[in-house]
């Protein structure tokens, strides 16, 4: 009788451990494992918002610096000659804590190399800045902003979303995003994780995450008119970012990024040289005159026009 009772106890313990291991495998890595920032150099095809055609190429890479600083560098080149450069700097933290967003800069160029607009944020300084160039003249708006600890900007939004999904959490979560709309603003963003399912632009079952500004009860009124950002993560490939859909900038065209699985990169490293007043990749943005003021003579800084690379 006593032996049977001991046997039943061991059986219960065995089943409990087996259940926990099975549940762990379904949910994926723990939040502590998810805290490490991992973004290998990756090429993307830029597609039109409806996905019907390729309109350019993009490339992302993560540059690690001192004191836990990492800069997510992105370059976008469109077949019509337009191009973007984006640098988002964050600081890693140990354990399950989200990284700390430090600064951001995104510069948009016209096909002739002239600057169209630029936006930047410096969280330690509490500053945001947005500039639109009209006729080569900079029209700049600056603001002192209260950045909540969970604020991100641009492509760096991928990092907290990926970390949250990797933790196995489900349902809604809220964080904050800096954007030029068209003036410097910080938005509360809610995102919802959907169960894995196929996506026509990339193989396998992917986890889709929808992000949308959260205005509380006002969502019932203005929600249908707000743009929504979508991200797709591949749970079979370390939850890598394989696709996204968003507006290029506030009230700009809608674009879709799809990871290029080709063995030969269609993105040409080196590319056009950066012009005066434009930070080199990985450099910290400087808010104020250095970030957005035109060069002497009133003309906007320029970069050499990009050479489009067609998609086969």
C-alpha cells in the first residue's frame, strides 16, 4: 500500500514536469531569454501598400557600441530614386527589462538627393524635432516632451514587440512611440498578438502583431481613421522580423517590408554618399541647428541620388 502511494506520487511529479516542459516548448523562450537584442543584417523588399508590386529595397543592421548601446540602422531605397536613412539607438538592460530608448533620427530624401523631411528625438534631453523642406527651406518644429520609460520610435518598435511575443504573453499591451505627425508627438500605442497563421508573402505560419494609437474611449470615434501598423514574426526562425506594413511617414504612402530570402543581396552596400548635415550611420542625432538647418545659402543638405536596383 505504501509502495503504491509512493509510486503514485512519483507518477504525479513526472506528469507535472512533462506538462511544464511541453508548455514551455509551446510558449517559446522565457522573457529573460528574450531580453537580448538580436537583429542580424537583413535585406527586405519594399512593396506597395497593397503588396501588388515591388517598389524598392531596404537593409537593416544592428551596430553595438559601448556601455550597452546599440544602434538599429536602416536604409530604404526606392526604384523612383527616393531614399531614407534611419538610426535608432537603445541601451540594453540585463534580465527581462525592456531596453531603454535613447535617441532616434530618420531622414527622407527626394530622388534628386535633396532632403524632403527629417525627424529626431533625444530622450535624455527630453527633446523632439520635426522638419519639412519646402523649396529647399527648412520648416522646423521643436518641442520639449515627456517621454515615458517605454517609449520607442521608428523601426525600434520591433524590439519591444518581439520581446513581448517571445515571452509567450498574449492579449493587448500598451507602450509609447515618438513620431512627427507632423509636429513632434508621443503616442500611446496598443498592440495585439494574433495566433500563428500563413501570410501570402512569406512561407510558414507567422505571428502577426497589430499596432494602433490608443486614445481610450475616443478610439470609438476616431479609431477607424487611424493608421495601423502590422508586424510579422517567424516563430520558426528565432522570432525574426520578416515583414511589416506602415506609412512611410505621416500621411505618406503605405509601404510593406518583406524579408528577402534570396542568397544574393539586391541591396548594394556603400551606395550613395551622405551629404552635408546628414549623420553617418550609427552617429547620434544632434537636435537643433545641426539636425535640420539648411546649409549656407538656404538650400537643404543633399545626398547623391540613389541608383535603383530592380527586382527580378
